[in-house]
C-alpha cells in the first residue's frame, strides 16, 4: 500500500465511524424518533443507547488499531520520500492513535465495561423525573430550568425547592451506576500506567500530566482565595447572611435585575442577534451545515453542546469538505432570563462551530474534538465569543427590546454594580469541578461509595467556593460522559486565555465588538491549525506572550467606578449607531452556512428553503416560538 492510499483509507475510514457515532449521539441525546434524518437527509434507521455504545466502541476500535500506528511509523521512518503535507498528516495519525491504543488487555476490558456502564447511566439520567416540589405540586423541569427559576423566582421557598431538585441528581446518579463507572475508568487508566483516570485524560488531551495541571490551577486557587472570602463577606454585609445560602445567592445578587433586563434579551430574537453579531465580526462558517435545536423539552439531554458528525478538512484532490454541526440548548422562552441565557449559549456553542468549521488541514483527524485536541484550545474559542454578551459595546448594539430600543445604561450600570464585585464566584465555581474530579479519582477503591462521593462533593464545594454551590457538583453533566469527564479544567485554562486574547485585541485594535478584523484574525491564528499546534503556542502566537492569569486577575481588581467609566464610553458609542437591522446591507446576514432550526423531529425553518436568507429563516423561527410559547411574546 502506498502512503497516499494509506492516508486516503485512514481518512475515509475515520469519517465513516465518526459519523456513525455522532448520528447516534445526536439522536439519543435529542430523543429523536427512529428514522429522523439529519440536515443532509441521511441518518440511521434507529437511534438507541445500544447503538450509541456500539458505534462509539467501533470508532474507538478504529482509533486503537495498533496496525495503523505501526504502518504510520513505518512511513514516517522514510520521511525523505514524503511530502511535507504527508508528514504532517501522518504525525497527527501517530498522535491520535497513541491516545487510544491500549496494549493492556485489562485496560481494554475496563474501557469496554465503563462505556457500557456509562451508556446505561446516561439512559437512566435522561429519563429521570427531575423537577421541584412547589406549592401547587411537583413541577417537572430540566436542570437548566431549575437553575433559571432559582435565579429569578422572588419566592425563597420556591428557590430552595429548585435547589433541592438539583441536589437530587447526585443521589440518583450515584445509585444508578456512577460509582461503578468511576471504578472502571480508574482501573483502565491504572492498567495503562497512569496515576488515575484524571491523569490519563489530561495527559491525552493537553500533553502534560495531572500534577502539572494542578500546579497551574493551584496558583489561581491560592491567588483568588482571599478575593473570594472578601466577596462573600461583602455579599453578606450588603444583602444579609441568607444571601450566602446556595438558593439565594444568584437571586439576591441580581435582585429583580434579571427580570428588568429580560425585555432586552427577547428569546425569539436571539438567533438573529447572534447571526448579526458574528456576521459583523466577519466570521465565516465556510459552507457548513448547522442543525440548531434550541428549545427545552422532556427527555432531551440536559446540557447544551456542539458536535460535528462531519469534520471539515481539505481532501487530497484539493476540494473542501465543509463541516456539519449539531448544536443544542435548553431554552424555555416563557421563563424570565431565558433570552439572555439563550444568547450566551448561542454565542458559546456557535463559537465552537465557527472554530471547527474553519480547520483547514489535510485530514478529519485535525478537526475532531477528542484527544489529542486540547480541551482548553476548544473552549477558548467559544468562551471568547460568549464573553461579548456582557460588554456594554455589545449590549448597546444588540440587547434590544421588541420595539428595537437598546437596554438603558442605568440597567447595565446596575448589572456592573451587582455582579462585578462577585465575579470571583464564577472563577471559583469553575475551579471546584476539576478539584472535585481530582479528589474523586484519587479515592481508594474501597472508599468509592455513593455516600462518600456525596460527602466529597460537599467538602470540595465548601473548600473551593466557601459554601454549598448554587450548582451542586453532582448535578454537573460533564461528570457522567466519557468525553466531558475530567474536562472542566479546560474552561479554567481557556478563561485565562480569553482575558489575554481580549486584552490583546483591545490594546492593538481598540475594540472587539463589530470589528471586522476579529473573525479573520481568529481564523488564521486559532482556528485554521486545528490540533496540529499546541494550545499554549497558539495563544502566544496571537497575543505575543505566554499564557498567564494576569489579565483575568487584573479584571477582577478593577474597581466598580473605573469599570463604569470605561463601559459608559463604549455604551454611548454603541447606541449612537443604527439598530443592527438598519445598518447598510443588514437585510442579508452572510455566515456562509446553511442553518436548519429544528425542534426534535420537527424542522422549523431551513435557509435552504429561504433562498439562503438567514433573516427570513429567523423570522419563521420567531413565529414558531410565538405559537408554541405565546406568553413569551405577549
């Protein structure tokens, strides 16, 4: 077999197994009916957890084929006979196969066991009767719905009931297989020579081990601990000691601000505002196809995500293979605050989609989100773009009520006053997940019980967050999924890079929102390489400096008064511009992408049916939301 034939066969084989798994992932997570086609009209005849497990094992068996690794190394040993592009492609084969090949029979056995256990656990979790015991009886809600009501309900008893609903997830998952999943994951990792499962995951994804990761995280944890203590004391002094109760913190920090800001983030307008914002940044999706399933419904997976059944890549004949993207959130348009949450989720997940749609390399293996793709690298792109939703420069342009009026400065200023002193809470909440998973996988197997895991979660919440968390650790869905477990540290490293990247653009170009240079800059520096370059090198390449937490810590240290001065300047400049829909050329939003709005099996709108008109498709989506949730647009 020639090197060309080997590369072609590997690329084609991976595309096939990757798609089969991703079809099942989407179908089972979205609770689709058997036979529901995807955006390209294709799809399996049936969706099931068994098929999800089978296709995942098939994909991992492909990646764990030692014969492929041997052949790759054989070709690389004759590098002088290869082109530069062939060497680069073979090296990503070598890195990827090395992440999956398990020479230990015990490890392979435990891997298979953990995947089967995980499939059963996720199936049970997806059908868990989740909700809160309210005054008029039990009300079913997703975890997102519970958290949203806890932030917005003026009734403390109701907020507490929602918190208890979230707390119920922990005992449920621990009694339905999570303990056994943790044991099997650890056994697999130790059979491969790693300290534990966390050490295995971080080494595979980031290229450095667990010890090095927590050396980095420890500096951030220690450097912000006193800030967190001070913020909790300030909150208690300002709002009363009850503000520190987990069901009260979010609500009392904002008061009724969330409700008063809600009209300026109408849910049904969120997709249009996302599209206009990204379009003005000159972000292109390079002919991708995207399915957007944004609305909450029963049995739908309880976390937003973005996956790619078709990775983007450059084929050997020079043709471009665009990405196909599956993108979901859990919006309830009738809930206060849903529009703001939806916009943030849209900017986040659409940031992931833009990143992976723009990877321009010679194999789909450069453009898949699993190891050896860095978690921090993937999350940087989405978190940078969702950070804009909090900026006065963005809100003055895009946060508008149904009459087109921008959010008043007074509301944004009040938001700064009520949230900026407590931004450290979000940092500490992010840190708590990796510290919990570190402690979890370090537990001796004899101590791995449902009771001990629950006790450990509470202990870490108090240690890292200063008290019980509004989002109980065992309600975080990342813990259950193999792809997302031991992953959350990536958000922390990414957030460090977000602040450094923002600082870079503000220093070099003066602004970010609607800056037409931002999209092309991100594409060239961060997106195009895919996983061919190291995360730390990419950040240094764009910003000109090694990654540190300095920019993040600096932001936390800015006083409320100083922040209001700079934000007021940005706000005034933003509202002086026309409504985004009235800009020159605003009748067309060009993202260079086909978009389908779906609600489970139902296709709501499709730009392929609107002549490529994104704004028209958004209008159809708005009408659908108004019919399904009439109170949301009353």
